[in-house]
C-alpha cells in the first residue's frame, strides 16, 4: 500500500528505496501533462487539417493545409541517434543501480570488489542528446532551404511546433542529466545520483517514444 | 535533492531561507495566501471601477482617469483573469492546500520541497508579468479572461492587444507551469507520504478535494499551455491556427484559414475543469467545517468522495456547454447538454449530504460555520441556474448576458471566496497562533452574504431582460438604458460589499498580532493538524510520527469520554 509510512522520521529520513519510489511517482505525474500537451497539439493538428477555407477566386471551399517535404533521411538519422542514447542511458541507469546496491558493501573497511571498468555512460548520453538536438536544428535548416518556414502553410507550422515542443522537453532531460553528473562533483551520496539517473532514464525513454510518435505522425498524417 | 528529512532536522535560521526562499510547506502556503490576498484586492478594485463607470460613465476615476470603452474592457479582462487564476486557483490550493495537506496526512513536508518553493515563485513571476500589462504602451488586453481570437490573436486589433496581450498570454503560460509543478507535488505527497493508518478512506475530505483538484490541474493546464503557445505563434510568427482571413481597419492581414473555434475548444477543455479547480477545495473545507461545527460525522463520507471523483471526471466531458452559440452540430450540443446535467447529480448528492450533516446537529454558529453555510447557500443559488444554461435553446438567449455573469459569480466566484473565508476563519488559529475576533467575523459575514445576493441576484433579471455582458455603458441603446436603475442598485451594493471587506482585513491583521492566544484545538476538531502544537513546529509534529487509528469525522461518538475522537486517539477510545 502506498503511504502508511512506518516511522520514517527520526532516523534521518526516508530510506533510499522509498525516495526512489517517490521520485518515480513524481515522474509519472510529470509525464501525464506532457502527454496531455501532445494530445492537445495532435487534436489541434487534426482539426486544423480538416478545416475548409472559402476561396473567393473559385467561389468554393478549399483546403489550405499545404504540405511539407520532410527531410526524412536526416530525421531518420536523428531517430537512430536518439534511440542509441536510450541504450546508453539504460546502461548508465543499471550501472548506478549496481553501484548503489553495492555501496554498503564497499564501505566495509577492507572489502574491495576489484577494479570495475565503467564507460562514462552519462557523458555519452549527454553528447548523443545534444547531437540529436543539433540534428533537429539541421533538419529545420533543411526545411527552410526547401522553402518551408513556420508560417508557410499550416502543415509546416505544425512541423516546427511539434518538433520544437519535443526538443524543448528533451533539452530538459539533458539539463537533468548534467545535474545528475554534477552531483558526483558535489560529493552527494551515490544514492542521490542513482535516483536522479533512474528517473531521468525513464524520462529519456519516454522522450524516445514521444519522438517516434511525433515523427510517425508528421510523416503519415500529412 | 532535499527530501523532507534532510530539511526537517534543523529549521533554517537566516531571514531569507526562513521566510523568502523557504522550503517549509507552511511558509510556502502563507506566501501563496498573501499573494492571493494581494491579488484579490487588485481584482476587487478593478471591479469597483467597472461598476462605477457603468452607471456614471462621465465620472473621472482615480488612477485611471477617463474610462474609454476599451479601458473598460482592459479592466474587465484583468479583473477576470486575476480573480480566476491568482485568487481562486491560488488561495484554496496553493495556500491552504500547501499548508494543511501534509499536516492532515501526518507528513513532515511535501514530497518535493524544492519544487514546492519553485512553484510558488513561478506563480509570483506570473503575477508580476500580468500586472506589468497595465504599464506597457497600449495597456492591458481587451479580450476578456477567455481570450477569444481573433481579437486576442491580432496585434492591431485594439490598444491593449499589442505587448499587453503578449504579457497576458505569457503570464498564463507561466502560471500553467507553476500549477503543474504544484499538482505533481500534491499528488505524490498524498499517495506516498501518508502516516501509518491514514488509509485513503480515512483522509479528511479536504485532503480528497486537494488531491482531486491536483489531478484536474495536472490534466487541464497542459492543454491551456498548448492553446497559449498556438496563440503566441499566431500573434508573433504569422501562423494561422486561429485566425481566418481577416481585415482590420481596412487592411487585409496575412493570416488565412484558421479557426477561432479551435481556441474555444482548447480553452474550454481547460476552462470547465478550471471552475472545479476553483470550487472543489471549497467543498472540502465546507464538509470539514459543517461536520465539526454540527458535532456530527459527515453524512455519507464515501458518497462525498465518489461525488467529488465523478464531478472531476464529468468535468472533462462538458466543455461544449460554453460553445452552444458557436454553430456546433445540434447533436453534439445535445450530448454536451445531457452530460452537463449529469453533473447535477453528484452536486446534488453533496448538497443533500451537507444538509444531512447539519440535520439535528448541535450546531455551533461560529464564523467558520457561518461561512460554510454561506458556501452551501451560494452553491445552491448559483447551481440552480446551471441546468437552465445547459439547455442549448435557452442558452442561445442567455449567453453573453448578465444571466451568465450572475450564474458564474455566485457558483464559482463568490462561493469559492466563501470557501476561502471559511478556511481562513477556521485555520487562522493554527496558522497564526491567535484567534480572530468573532464579532467582527459575524458582521463581516452578514454584510458579505447580503451584499453578494444583492449584487448577483438582480443580474439574472438583467440577463433575462436582454442586458448584454461586457458593455462599458448602456446609455446608447434604448432598451438597455431602461435597465440602468437596477444596475445602479447593484453598484451601490458592490460599493458597500467591497467596503465591508475592510472589516475582514482589520480583523485579520489585528488578530495576527493582538488576538487572544489560541489553544492547540480551539474548535475541538478531530483531524491531525489539531493534534500538534499551535503554530506547528518546523517538521509539523515535533519529531513524533503520528499514527492514525480513526476516521476523520468521529463526532458524537457514543460512549467516548469526549464528544469527539481525534484521528490519533488510541483505538479503545471508540471501542463500544
Ligand atoms: C466584489 C465582487 C465582484 C464584483 C462587483 C464583480 C463585478 C464584475 C463585473 C462588473 C464584471 C463584468 C461583467 C461584464 O461586463 O460582462 C465581472 C466579470 C467577471 N468576474 Fe467579477 N466581480 C466580483 C467578484 C469576482 C470574483 C470573486 C471572481 C472570481 C472568480 C470574479 C470573476 C469574474 C470573471 C471570470 C468575469 C468575466 C471576465 C470576462 O468576461 O473576461 N469576479 N465581474
Ligand atoms: Cu463549464
């Protein structure tokens, strides 16, 4: 049962497992409004797409939706980068989970678990994430080269809007990762880092899913 | 990550950490409360200017000088927006919810104290931004709190529609983000930080109301945010989401093909849940107070919980009742109409349960109780006009008339304000350690109650007679001019009612410093906030972890030593 906490105060506060659960619950509450935001943008897209416009010249109703020639090779590459970063952040998440689990053992004097070799998964993820954002920027430039600007037609407005909204949320994830990495410099206990990395990782996977949705929607709901 | 535990050990000492950037949910609750108090005075002052201008159009007023028709619209927009967002959404949830939700569930703080601080300061920034709209060139926007395009989407549409409107939208967007952070915190706290024994069905109805309100906020504010982003893009990036081909002052603008109705759908998908965000906490505190001051268990606790849940659920399915005039298909109008009337059922359940709670109670008519009864009264008076407005055929006549103004002020505006007053009089002793003055409280109550009815009841007749809403003056239209005497009466009532609020302010600040000291449980209530010291210590329970053994409303328990059993009393206290 949630709640029903048993004497969690007095001894220095909630335990690590409890804090992890709480942070994950918070994450679910963060994902819900983001989902609502994108549902709302999606329905605006569909409504706007179906709107007829009166055309004085032909004296009839026409659709002004327009079309966009998506730079989909570039977008596909970006998708690959983002999916790869999901793999690396998952590696980071598991890495920290193991470290956090072993921390009590390691703190026993004289106990050594041998040298472990870690790739700097967090750093790699941050670089891949920034790479994705740069790639999206290139995609925007390519769109402009092809003559599609924010106000060119309703379809292009939505392309910029949806990709931009996704990018802003992903940038939030990058900031969270950088912050998680900073906790190691701030000498916070490994548990704190583990929690930060855990929720950011789930958030990151969600961002990956969201991007696949956005990409597929833009490509197939034209 | 500052968890409740890392901050509970030592209360911060410096002034800034203690009172400005505090992580303590109690301090943050007070900050929200005082922000809302400031906002309500700005909002009231604006309404006063509107009322005076409406019946004495030639009068030159302080601070604003001559009121042109567009100035009136600015006042109207800012009044509505400030009241809805910065008063009715801020005080009941951000203020009292923040202060009392953790204590009532036996937690030392919110789940994420840093986030809690951020949500307050973000709200504060939103308030500063919206107030700034008054001072930029062109002044505040004209588009009303509902911000309908094309008026709101076109920079050249009017004086306030330039920078002022951009500030307005930006403020709302910031407010959305702040509310989302708050909602996240409320939900996590309620689900995860309850003390031992505090099962969901032992939570006070106030906690239920804050919890459900937070869920509504979590699902609604993201939609408003998206609507606001589209609006900003239409205004500043030349897109055409909302704006059709349009000619302003003889000039064809660059937009084409957009639909103003798209905004209405998005806005009201948020807007209707928003009215419940405003009123649900008031329902919670009313239930709490009616039970306490009738010395009886709340009638139908579970029914109350399910009623609030279904009100929240249905609240997302009725937004179209604001759009009957938009030319929607009669079939959808019919569906929205039926669903709207469905909400009458849980609302009636709540009303009957409130009456049932008072029935044969040993009622103590102290100020909090008076305000709770006033809440029920206003909820019924305002609620009865709802089913009328839910009829598409009637609404076509009544929409955008004073009938609607009367309806929403009674049920959402003043009822929620009565909830805030009830909460203030009820929890003031806990928050400030002193009692408020009863006599002043009662005088304040009776003037406010009578004044409210005097202001808003006649508006229903004005509306039925065809008086249009959002007009700055009525002298120019013959059939409307005939109604001016009734408007004048309303203005006098408003002047008296607004002046009477000074009684409240005096009582509030005087009692804060000079009121008689309050005991830990002056109302002989049962919930957890009354088990701890007054005012509560930094970690709420002074290092003790409360254990809950009872439901929230065990009054008049047969065989118990007192006529009430507190939630933390040992099990044996009611074992008969
Ligand atoms: C002192 C009591 C109040 C008075 C005298 C008052 C007066 C007014 C007036 C004259 C209007 C303009 C009506 C029109 O021309 O259509 C108005 C609109 C409005 N008021 Fe109040 N009001 C009061 C309290 C409140 C409160 C407590 C709320 C909180 C919800 C509120 C919310 C609104 C809203 C949402 C509008 C509509 C604004 C719009 O159409 O954009 N008012 N009020
Ligand atoms: Cu509604």
